[in-house]
C-alpha cells in the first residue's frame, strides 16, 4: 500500500493538533470547587402538617458530586450531562416515607467549574399536607438556597 505525500502530511497535521489539544487540557475544568447545597427551612415555608413528597433540582454550571442520604421508600434519579448541567429528582413511593425540611440540609454536593462563577439552580419541592390532604409545589431559585464549602469539611473533594 502506497501512501501519497499529501496524505502523510495531512495525517501528521491532524495528529499534531490532537496532541496539542491533549496537552492544553480543558481550561474550564482547571479550577473547580465542591459545594454543599442546602435549602433553608425558611425558603420552603412549610405549614405545620406539611411533608415533602418529591423534589427536583436543576443545575446549570456544575455537576452532582454526591447524594448520600436516599430515604427509605424513595426513588431518586441523577443525570450529570457532559455540558455541565445536572438534574436530580426523587419522590416518595409511600406516604410513610415523606420527609421534613431537615432532609435538605447539605443534601447534595455539587462541583462547579472555573468558567462558571456561580451555578444557576432551580428547585421544585412537592408537598402534601397531612391534615388537609392538599398538595402544593414550591419553586425556588439560586437566591433561595445556600451553597457552602461544607463539602470540604465532610471530606468530599473534586
């Protein structure tokens, strides 16, 4: 098999560009930070007999690093997309598994990357009032939640 000189030069250039890209690394991943995401009780404004039956968190500008506390009787699903967006959602499958607001204290760890100063976060919490059997959805945004470096204290690293 005879390879033309033009083909050999083309392959050499492609390989050189590939090697340079590998050597350069990914600048967006160069500086990252692990943060604990909490939803303060005051942001939820739960009524006395209200319990949490479902939640969903959408993150733009970060990934979910860990979620350690899956309550018994819950289904939880995590999606970490390569474009630095993530989603976690869960719901109780029986009423006895509903949780209170303390569930959201440092409930997930997220990693943010250098190009994103602060991730954009949207939260939906579904509740059921045990007294009235009423249902309600609570929608929160980044300003309603707390991101802290508690993750480092817990030994989680990027």
